[in-house]
C-alpha cells in the first residue's frame, strides 16, 4: 500500500487528521462580517462586489443587514430575516428576493436558494474553511436554466 506524504506524517505522529469544522450559520454571522468577491455577468467584464454585514438575533429570528458595494454603483442595503425550520434548515426572507429563501446546512457547507427580483434563480454555496473564521462563497445565478452570472469570493468573520 502506498501512502501520501501527509498520511505518512499523520501515521508517524499518531495524530488523527483534523475534522472539518461544523458550520454554525447564526454563530458565524452574528456580529460583523466582510466579504470580498468577484461578480461575473455574461457579456460584461468582471467587477468587484464587497459586502459588509452585521447580524443579530431578534427574538426567534436571525436578522442580517448587508451593505452591498457593487463596483460602479451606489451602495445599497439588503436585509435577510431567517428562522430555523428544522435540523440544519432555515427559511425566511431577503429584500432582494421575490419569494422565500431556503438554507440547508450539511457539515461545513450551507446551500442557499431563492429567486431574485427579475426571475433570477440563485444557488449559493458557502463552505466554512478550516480556520473556522472564513468561508468560501460560490454563487451561480440562472435565468431560463441558463447561467446568467456568478459570484466567487471569501467571507471573513470580524467579531
């Protein structure tokens, strides 16, 4: 049997490999977060998308207020209101969405789905990174089943 260098080092040290951190969406987004992203829309050049957020519990629901800075546009405010709907599940509203927002969490990954104004279907995947304070953000936006745009970047917990 052939072992990788990492597996061999772990075997020698007797240590178990570090488990992926479990994602606690409320814990991660409580307080301040900062997201730096690249926005790609078909037939347009890539642009910067920066989101500064503040999250808090308000009774039994979680409220996240985003200040969205899209390159070449005036900053805007976006508001999420989410409630637990079962183990590893949340449902709620987003000021940019036409209908409900659904979040499902599995391990260190969250999948967020909703329809934006204009009939754009959003599928966002957040992956908690091993440091527990950073997430990768990959979002695909589709219309009529065709990819219309994407967002890729990182979200950092500041508090």
